[in-house]
C-alpha cells in the first residue's frame, strides 16, 4: 500500500490528539483512503514530557528543520500556534513544495493573504478546517457545498468559552466573574481569558469566514468587536423577561454589495436556531440564496474534535497526492489573483434593534426626557421595563427599540448619559429579532 508521509510541528494538546487518532484509527483511515498515513517525524521544543500516548523516540526532534528539510515528507502539519516561528515554518514548507495543514486561526486571520498566495505560487495545498469551529465542517461547507450560492448571511457562535460562560450565567443566575472562575477550573478558559472573553479569538475566525464567504480579503481591525466582560446577571434576567437569550454572536450580512461584519453580545429570541446552543458548543447559521438556511452544530474545540478536523484535511490532501494533482480547490474558493478587499459597511451605518439599561433617578418625567432624546434621534421604543421604586438612588429602566442606526444610537446615548437624572453609563446590547 502506498504511503503518504507526514511531519508534525507542535506536539501540544491538538498535536497529541492527531497522533492518537492516527494510531487508533490508522487502519480505518487507510482503508478509506487507499493509502497509509505515515507519521514520519514530530517536532516540538519539549520532547521529554509525557503526552499519555506511546511514540517511538526516534520520531521526535526538537528541530523543525528536520521536517522542513526532509524531501520524503509530503505534508507538514503546523499545530504550534502563534505568529512566529509558525509563519516562517509554513512559508518554508510551501516553498519546498510541501502541502500544509494548520489550525492556526490567528495566523491565518492576520497573514492568510501571504500564506495562501504562496501556496498557489508553489502549486501546493493548505488545509485549515480546524482553524474555525473545531470538528464542525464549516470551511468545507463554504468552499465546496455552498459554492453555487451567494452567501446572504452568517450568524455564528464561534467561541466555546464565551458561550459556556453566558450559558451558565443564564441558567444559574451567576455573575460573570464567578462563572469565569468555574470555566478556568474546568479547563474551558485559560488563566488569561482575554482572547476568549474579549472576542479576539472569535474575530480571528470571523475574518477567515468572511474571506471564504465573499472570496475576498478583510482586515481584522476593520471588524467591529465587543466582548462579554461587561454583561451582568441583571442584563441576563431582563433578556429572559423580554424573551431573549444572550450570545456572543458573529454576524456577517451581505447588503447591496457591502458586507456588514460585527462581533458582539447579542440578544436573540428563544426560538432562534442559535438560542439553545449552550455550554462550550459552537454553531453556524448560514443563509445562501439558493440553499436557503443551513445549520451546523458541534464541538468547536478540544483535543479530539479538533484533531478530527486536522486529519480530515490530511486525508483530502492525500487523496490529491494519490491522483498527482494539487490546487484543485483554491484556498479561498476563487483564484487568488482575483481577490480584492471586501467593501465593509461602516459600523456606524448598521441598523439593528437595541436593548438599553439606564440607571435613572426615580422621579416624574424621567422616562419622557429619555424617550424624547431617543425620538429626536429617530429611535422608536418597542418596550419599556421599570423595576422597583426607591426613596433615593437610581432604579433600572430598560428599553428595547425598533430598528435604528448605530450612529443615531451612539449620539442619543451621549446626550442621555449627560442628564442629571441618569447615573453612570447606559448599558447597550444589540438585538437580532426579525419580529421587531
């Protein structure tokens, strides 16, 4: 049986999962592929630490050059993460006509143009299914299954840690800080959770999805991003009363040749497809002009789910190698030379529904002053909730709106927050509700 040789750079959690999967399901994969996937070399800065699996010591090296300079290795799998030296290693592999598989979302979101163009120039493939959505085949869906569709919209839960935190806050009424500690204790959140709770990880993934859905490149810094650290149990409770669940949602919408791209906490109705995606799961709701609604759901992270996506890319490339072809599917759906920047809609021009929570002094006329400013800025109120009465001090006043423009909302809240009857900064959360 023909052998396809693999070099693995990065023997951490996901790398260990890949080795484990190749060991345990090697015969199954070989039977389906018609060739044996041979793990020829593993490079990592720490080759002494136990990973809980048996590996021939002769496969291990502390020098990635042992893989990059080996003419017998067909596919290089980069699972070390970070920008450098991962970028340099991938470029070297591509220049030496080696195919590459990576799960490195941050690198692809930032340097994807350079890497994909290099792959095309050298006539080799880059597989990156594991970079977005873990085991969920979202990359393959956009590149192949929906190739005949104009993608009208994507709504997605892209970060399992943030989703776990919001789910626990919703179901158990706990504060953000309390649930974050629980997530860290369970291993769902890192000691430094910034990338997850501030939406940076999800923004990297959204940047990759945008380049696939619209066949063009996008600058990461042009995507509006807002995290979940400011969400309180009070907002969760009000959302429930209004018929919504709160999710960190990535949104892309095609509007008259422009793409509306944003990532922020979002209230969605209980009956929305994404509303009951809880815990550390990810999900994607894609609307194509021909396919209509497509929903994908599954584990978005973790050793074995992500390893499954990595090995699927290895097998795809191996199938091409067996046929003596490469580049059958361009890295970003269309010819790299035809790619131009996406026309992103300015964020201040987006229109959606809003939730406001004001901390207002409990006295006559306060609601009329607030609603008056909203009306002056073309913002129509859909619902009002006022809880409790106090002899002194502020009370929460919640309003939801019909569709309004972000620019008008920002201007109105600046005026409202200057009122002497409003204490502190107004809480703003966007709502996606087609019924409003």
